[in-house]
């Protein structure tokens, strides 16, 4: 669905209002949706869609995804969480994903930023250098 | 084999791999070579992005919630959900002497089947034009070899002179003659073909090869079969190649054939990127599209390199309409225009230059003094002839002075006619114009002038070689030189039948 600028303009303050104490308040969001449902319109559905996208983006900002081919020790996970919380200056929730394609190393994702030090990426860099 | 292994080992050893920080996004939409991606919050304008299947793209739209990317290569391989990664690089093209004699695409890849290319440096395709302090005024002529241009609409090195006219009136022919004429001048030529038929580009390359001009020429080809992205990039790529030679202290000439099609390609891209459209559906920044390109033509001062980049953009008009959007834009950007008229072309006046509507705003300062001396009144004579010619059509009786003026005008027009691929050296041009403006061919039949001219120029190349050398050496036509010329003409006329 294409989101108009007008819908985005409405959705942004709704998102701001939905946050209480740095956390999203589900009740508030449900309240907004109820109001929008009462007055069905094209712009209304655009606002809902836009709000959903904004909430997803906000959630991803507060999420740290650790991708690794092997399970990580709890100590390492804690250390990484603390380091990234300090770096990004916000509270993070950690999600660990196992990905054998990485062969070795670690890939860390937060929102649209990726920090990567894996065997797979090294091989890709090597391939790039040789092809060039 | 062991050598290869050693080389690979060396390559691997020199490779620095470290933890990388990347900014990624996902494709949400893809159509007609344009992708829209979400994420990529750190992408910059004009930044290269890496796409799956070894494809690359260029960020052209930065919006609140998404990024518009134009894709190089086969965009059909991409799909929704594919990952896009920023590279931190801007689009650049390989430049260097090795490009001479080659045909390359908008990204610098050879398309002439003459093998791979090793370039000296990478130059950014988009660059800010040199500022005022880095430039000096246009002061050296760029001889096109076309008598009508070199005499009345002179072009200087570092100038931007527009060639404008309807389709099929000889716009490309003028630029090809100009390239051919640079054979021994040291000027490197870059011919940028945008949205042309591939057969036409092949023909241009063939003509240049035949006349020995491909050696000092680089062709950047973005034919009509290429994507709008490649057509949009081609002029900037050609300009970057020219800038390399300019920075090396050389003189370069870049021909954009043509900017009308370039504007069309940009309009297509802009509409696909959903930018708001304005007049004739062009985006609001279509003026900047051409001004930032043509501003890069410059004559650098001696402290830098002293090199120059001359630009000859071409614009195709529809039914001679000079007041259309793109023509008026480019006319206002350039330092003058050469207007080619379809009626004149069809009447057999070739090159079909309408002197009244053509102008060179800065080239006069670069014109050779001897040329200025002989051709100073030519423009006025021709303009007077054109107005008298219109009156004479009514068939009323004309006085002797008017008849003389008409006769002279007709002879000037005849002398300015020039066959294709036969540029004339500047010394010969000086002699020729001196001949006509001083009435030395007033007694020659109009129908015989072309023959007279050809034989006279032949005689100058053989018997008058010394005279030509002296014209070339002397800044102005001295009394002695004029006397010598007078004697030479009298001698020649005796033998001319």
C-alpha cells in the first residue's frame, strides 16, 4: 500500500503518543485503531498501515539481533548487549538467531544497521577483490 | 600454474578484512529499472548501493520512509524483499589515455569488442564545476574547420557552444567535422551519444576511423536500446573523461549528442521515481540537470593545469521551435548557439547555419587577429544580403549598388558552403574570406564558384604553401602579405578556366 504524506503526518504524532516511559502502550494503540475503525476511509487505512510500519521500525530500533552459526555463551551475549546499549544509547532486547551459512563469526543487526565479522563476509570480500 | 597460485596467495595476503558496519534496507517495489527500498537510513544522495546478483544501483531519491534507487543492469533479477546495502562510494568512471580510440558505455566498460581496458584513475561522474579563481577567460581558438563557424561564430577552448536545429539538418555532421579537424591540434575529443540509434553510433565510429580521427577520440555510447539510467549518466561520464584530460593540462572537447534525449531520459527516471512533474512533465530540476553538466566546461588557469574542456551540446528542435522548454534552457546556459535551419539545408546551403540566429558570446576573444581582420564585416554583409534578398524577390528594378551587394552576398553564401568531412585549415580560411570580401571573385560565375574555390585551395596547398605558412605565422595580414596574396590570386586567375 502506498502511504500518502498526509497519512504519515497523522501517524507520527500517534506513534509518539503511544509511547509511555520509552515503551509502547498496547492499550493506547488499540484505542487509536478503534477510533480509526469507526470512521473508515482511505486515509484512515493509510494511517493504520503507516502506524504499523512506524511501530515495526521503532521495535526494530530497540532490538539487537545476534546471528551466529553456533550457540553463544550467556556471558558473551550480556557483554554484547551492554556494549551496544552504551553505543546506541538505548535499552535493547536481544534476539539470537542461528545461521549456519555464516560459517564462523558474528553478525549483529540493529534496525537497518549491520555489524559483520563472519567467515562468509570475509569470503565475499575476497571474492570481490579477486574478481576486480 | 604455480605463478597463478603465487599471485592468488599475494592477493589474499594483501587483502585487509575487518569487521564491517553496513547500512541495509529491503526492496519494497521494483519497476522499469527503478527500485524503492525501506531502511537505508544512512544512504546518501548519489551513493552507490549494492544489490543481489552482483548488481549495483544509484540512490537518486531520499524520502521520509523510503529510498529511490536506479538499477544498473538487469533489474528483472531483483525481487521484493531483496537486501540492499550502502557502499559509501559515489559513482565513478575509469579514465586515462587508454580510452582513446575506444567506445565505452556510461560506466566506462568497453563495448567495441577490442578487449578489456586498463584505466589510470577513477573520476567521479558527478563533480562540482571549477570555481571562478581556478579559471581564466577563453583565449585560445578551437578551430572547427568549418569556414562559416570559424569566421563568424568562433569557438574558444573552454567555451560551451550549443548546436541547435531540427532533425536531419547536419548537427552531428558539424561535430564530426570538428573532431576530424582536431587531428593535429592536440585536442582530445569525446563524443557522447545519448539515445541515438546504435547504427548511427557505429557509423560515427566508422567515419572517424576512416578519417583517422578515432585515435584522438573516445565515444561514450548510451544508445536508445540502453536503459534511461545509462542514458542519463552518459553525458556526466563523458564530462568526467574530459575533465581528466583537462586536469592533465590538455585541451579536450566533449560533444553531447544530444541533450534533448538526455532530458527525456531524465524525465522518464524522474516520473518513475515519482518526483513531481512540471512543464512538459519534466521535473523541476531539469535546468540544473544541464547547467551543472555544462558548467564543468572550463579553461583552467596556468596555476592549475592550463587545460581546457570545451562543450558542444546538441539540441534537437521540433519544427524549428527555439522557444520550447529544453532549447531555451540550454540556450541560456551556453555561451552561444549555432542554429541550423531546415529550409537552408533543403535549399542546398550546407552547413545550413542561420548566421542571424547564431552567436558566439565569448569566442570572439579567442579568434585569430588575422581572421578577425578579414571576417569582421562578413556577418554584417551577410545579414544585409539576406534582407536585400527578401526585397529583391519582389522583382522591382534595383540600383547598381544594391545589385552589387546582392552579387557579393551570393558569392559569400557560395564560399561558405562546404562539403562534409572536409574541414578547412585556418590559414586557407583567412585567404578564402580575404578573397571574397575584397571582391576577387566578383567576376566568377556563381555556378563556378565551388570549382574556383576548390582549385584555389589546391593551389594554395601546393604553390602557395609558403604564403600559407606566413599567414599562419603572422598575427595579422600585413601589407606585404596582402600584396603577396593579391599577386597569387592574379596569377591563379590567369590559369583558371
